[in-house]
C-alpha cells in the first residue's frame, strides 16, 4: 500500500520537494514493513544515539498512526538519523506504553533519506483497519507539519482519531491473518 504525505496539516498542498512516501506491506512472519522515502531537511539530530528516542516529534520525523478498535492506536515515528519512537495509545494522547524495540534502519544520500522498519504483529492494535501519516520538519517559525489525510483546525493536531483513511483490503487481510496467529 502506497501513502503520500502531500498536504500541509490544514489541507493546502505541500511543495513537491517536501512530499514523503511510505510503502506498507506484510513481511516475514506477518510483520508490517514500512518503507519511507523523504527529503532530508538537515534539521538537528536528537542528542542521543540512534534508536528508541522519547520526544522524537520535536525533530525532523515521519509518523505513521495505525488505528484499531476501542480508540486504540499505535504511533510510529521515524527520523533520518536512525532514531525511532513507538507509542501504544488508548484514547487520544493517552499512552499505554512505549515500544522500546523496533527493527529500524535508515540512510541519507543526495538530499533525501530512506528508512525501513519491521513492526511485529503483536504491536498492532486489535482490529487495525485505518491509518494516517504525517511528516514534520524545520525549526522555530519555519516548522512545517504535513499530513496524508489533513485534519484542519486551528493548529496541527495529529491525534484526531476520526481523521483517517482505510487500510487497503489486501494489506488489511494480511495484517488480520497475522493478528489471528497471536
């Protein structure tokens, strides 16, 4: 399934040079494979080493939200310097737990970056059926917030559970069959 993050959070079209694409597929053992292709904006890196990084949304990042039943969702964040964050939530912004280990790697080249992640089926919310994706870059007044499915509103808010799109049926069938094995 291909996702393009091609709008600003308020619905205006993003510049072609800042658009991001994600490819979602079901991989080995039912893991969700996420491939990211994004422009590298050169924002500062988080201070810590690559890996699990709380507060990653404060840096250059691509985010994927996967929504399941009963207001449960998984927020996955990936940065161009090898940092990631996974949050399991139940209700808007109510973190149930952080996911400390995700198989994630990335590389930067020629003003772009590519990331690849594998998310274990056990991490997906029960009944996963919907998604949204976002990208954030820039610092200070130049900070930019992009969305695949824009929420609008007075300011960027990526935790709007009603602002989503359905997962494509083929991918959904693969994810559900993986979830049935849990």
